[in-house]
């Protein structure tokens, strides 16, 4: 069970999480979870490049270790990266201390203060601790590309009808999602691009500080 569009009341229950970035400008934030992997991530990068689009990849640390050259290519192409734990852990099913160690293990690899909990699941004490060290990025639109019960067309409609300026839209660069992703991602980039949307990467706290410094230097 999942919600394609995160209701406002849920977003309001967790005001310290980032659900979207409301904007008067036509900008959206494409996110890709669970990679990087050789079979999918390079295709995603090539597709984004065709549309001059930037995105954010929330990486599983184990996959970064297995595919360091793919991870480096994400950075080389100007995208941002985030932490998705080292082993894709479910916070609801993991004790706090092992969970924190797992998050830190991934952080040492990706060097980012952006964090998304797998499945969007955190226990209250986990959230309280992690938000002191990371920008916890959730989403307001979940494409459903991982769901074998929906069609490619339904996945496309999920994004097409629910996305607004400032939306964080989640896809997955995983084998399970690849078939739908190949159908939907080019459509999203073309459709919203023709409507004047920009596709931007999320900024980590380090990037924010660098930007502030460059403006005052």
C-alpha cells in the first residue's frame, strides 16, 4: 500500500522533512532511488542528458561499492546524490543503533547530507536523531514504477496528473522498475519540458553553503 500523492496533512505532521519545494517557477525535482546499478543507471543518465535535465540519485551504499564507476559518472554529469542507507534498511524493522550505523556507513561513501529512508519509514527517535545531521528528503509524487500491479500508462498518469511546480518526483533506477522507467521517463522529460519546466537536482547542505559563500565572496 502506498500513496501516489502525499496528502498535505501527512506533510504537515512532519514539518522538518522536505516533501516538495513550492515555487512560482516551473521546476521539478526528479529523484532516482536504489541504484546505482550497471543495468539501469547509465540508461537513466543518458536519457537525462538528452533533455539537459539534472536529477538526484539516492544511492544504496552497497550498490555504490559494487559500481563505483557508475556512481562517479552520476557526479561527473552534474547530478546530486543522497544517502539511502547502506543495505536499503526499513527503519520500522531495524533497531535504532544498527540503523544509524548503516546510514553513517553509506554517508561515508556518498559524502552527502541528503537522506531518504527506504520505503519512507522511520521511527520517531530515528527521525529525531537523523534530522540533526541530514536533510531528510521525502516526496510528494511517487511514480509507482516499482509496482508490478500497475501498467506503464498508469505510472505515466501518476506523474503527469500529480506533479506541480516544486514537486519531488520519485522513480527507481532498479531492475524491478526498469520496464516502466523506459516508458515513462522520456515522456515525463518531453511533456514537462514542452510546458517550460526545468529539471533540477536537490542541493545538500554543503552545496547550499558553497552557494552562499560564492555569493558573498
